């Protein structure tokens, strides 16, 4: 438990197995709502793989998530960014290494935003990054109106615009079993995986159902923008199922191998 | 673009390859049992993330998902092509 504002944050620490003291450190930043639960196994497998390779990993459950203090409805986007920065501080103190930030989906947006709160620029690992927080919020709001999308005519149905207006008016919405506070939704809405002015090393990894696997057109455009801004981005796609959303819990061994290899390249 | 959209449909709905190629007139909504309201949301989400656009709800209704051709036409209109 990491004692932070609003109560303890549940953390899992995977110390580097070898060599003694390890060769680096990483903080995992989980995705949003149901995607966090679907991806628990993959996060645990990757954390162990990195620890075995000498990279100490800290997994933090953000405020109101998993086994941490608070309810989901208490969470705000800025509180989550602070949680990530605090996790980095703790792990840096513990290991002596500047931890890289490894995010999945909207966790990439949080990791990106946390950089502004950190003294040194860490390396970044993006797993299937959400590029636009606005798009991600829209998709979450759409879960509430899904049944109406293809049924009723335009004028009769509740729209995501109305839900957005309710959030802007200060209302908490209940969607898919989650209490979504304005402080969380509007922060997510404004988040964007914008290229950084500071040169940053990024491993951008996507899971693809195509054969051969390919980075999505939208992802490739953003990678190119980051590279043009001076960052060192290596983008790759591996074959597999979208484990953060599949009905059955899925694994993707190729993603774990590619991630560990990318991290170890930085440590050479 | 047609084959890209068909690929998204097949992958998102986990359709078994039937050997029949979807053409523009292939009916979707009401003809493919896997395509329920949550699957429609999943298809929209996948198209948004793959191509990098955002769909407002008043841009789509049942007619968007009437046939493979109507869905392709919608994606093209979003991409301004």
C-alpha cells in the first residue's frame, strides 16, 4: 500500500530477479474501467517477464480501482496522474533507476500526462495506445446508448451529447456498472497523445488481427508525428487478440516477448 | 476500402470464413445474427480507432449498417474520400 491523498493505493512490486539489484525499473499504468479487469493477466505476465529480465516493476491500482482506497466515482483524471507520478517516485527511490512508464490503452494517456510532473524524462512503452481521450470517452458513453443507436430514429434517442452535457453540468453518470464523475470524464476528454517537444524514447506496440500484423493507419500517423517532433519511436504490431476487450480472458505471448526485447535494447 | 471494412467486420464479429466474399449488396443488420447492438458498438469503436475518426451518434442509424456497401460508404464519408 502506497499512502497517498484519499487513502492507500494497492501496489504489486516485482523486484528484479537477476542480476542483483537489476538493470532498470518500470511502472505499469492500467487502462480504464472494464479494460483494466480484462487485462490483469497480461499485465501480471509482462511484469513477471520484465522482473525475470532484471527490470523491477511496480503495478499500481489507481484511486478507486482494484484494491486501492476510494470508489471509482471518487476518481479524477488529475488524481490519477498524480498517482502515477507518486508510483514513479517510490520506485525510483527503491531501485535507484528512473522507471520507464508502461501504459495500456488509456493508461498511455495517463503516463504521457504524468511526464510533466516528473524531473527526468523516462522511456515509454505504449500498448495499443488510446490516441484521443475524446474518442475514448465517446466510446464509453456509447455503451449507455448502444441499444438505441440502431433502433430509434435520431430525435427520440438519448445521445452521447446529452450525456456529455450532464457531465459538464456536474452530474455523475452510471455507465456499465461504473460511476463516472465529471472530474474523471472531462479530464479524459481533454487528454491527447500529443507528440512531445522533449526527445523521448518510445516503444509503440499494437496487437493486430491482420495477417501479416500491421500498425493501424491511425497509429502510424501518430507515430510519424512523434518522430517528426524528434522522439525516437519504434512501432511494431504483433499477431493476437485484443485481450483488453475480449469476452474470454486472452493472452498474447508475442506482445510480451516484443516488449521485453524492446526494454532490454534500451538497457544495453 | 471495401476489403478493409469487411476485415474489421469479420474480426470484430468473429465471423467464420464462409468462402463467400462480402460484396456491397451483402445485407448486415438483421442478416448476420452476431450483429446485435453491442456488436454494432464494437464495430464502430474498431473503425474509429483503426482510421482515427470519431463518430457522433446522430451520424449513424440502422441504415448505416444495412449492407456492407452502406457501411463502406459511411467510412469513406468520414475519411472525406
